C-alpha cells in the first residue's frame, strides 16, 4: 500500500489516481480524515468500483504503509513531518515531492526559496531521522495532466542516498504510463531537481500550457 500525505491536493490526488488505475492500493492522508474519505470516494467514481483507495488522517496513513509519498506545500512540510515522525515505521520509505517555491511565503511561484539543508528533500531527511529512507521524486509531473485522461510524457528524476528508497520511487514512477524513472544520484542533487520545477512553471506561463515536462535524451533506454 502507498500512503499519500497531501493526497487531497492537486498533485497528491493526481498521483493517487494514476496509481489506483495501475492496480495499486492507495491510502489518501489528510489533516482532516473526513476530507480524505471524500477524496477517496470521488476517486472511486473516477477510476471505477474496483479501485483500491481509502481516506484517513495523516498519522493513520503513515502507520498503515511502508511507502509514504509527501505532496504538501513547502510552508507546512517540516512541521507536518515533525508531527508525523512518531508514526513512521522503522524502515519506511519516504518519497518527497516538495518544492520550496517562493509562493509558500507570498512570492512568485517561478522563484525558489533558499533551504538551509540544501533542498526540501534534505530537510525532510533531517526531520524524520535515520530510521526512514528518503528519496526525492515526482517534482516534474503536472498535476493537471495527472488528474486527466491525457498521456503523461515526462521523465521523473529520482535522487536518494538509499538504494531501496531509490528503487521504490523508480518503480512507482514507471507504474504511470509514459513516465520513465531516471537515477539522479545522491539526495543532495534534489536541490537541482527542485529548482527545475520553478523553471517548468515559467515555461507553462510563457507558452500558455499546463503540462510542460522534461525528457532526458541519450541514455539509450
């Protein structure tokens, strides 16, 4: 089972929809359990009665799953993880999709905030501690495309210091048709990948589109 913290938001719900359609069991987490249950019910309406999806509060979602995907705004990331830290099972894989956009503090979404640890993903790793393996991934996937029936035409760059976390994130990426997982090296490289999201937002605005993404060429697969 996959827990998605922030699963009622655009990015989290889009990832949940794609994984449910791929046959995965998904737990949608929210601060408000009732809101999570409502989101799960809407997903069943969209994906069909065989969809395996449930809505619960964030702490329960984390306790239920060995793989947790975090899709929350940067402004609340650290505090939420501090609250959830006791709920993580030892050995849990946390996949962080947070981007420290300036919009979190009232600035432009095309600008990035400086993060003391280097990146949002490194901040997440510092907060949850060594018993949780952290990977950074899914920053480049458009929420509007994920929540539609459109094909996804984008690579997902995965950064991690833990091979098991890297593998878990890569496997989830490739369950979304049209997505390829790219090994982006150590977790510290997440600071580069996160900054690329701000550039994607700029491209979406300039070209008046909603689904700009990245493709890495020359890798031979």
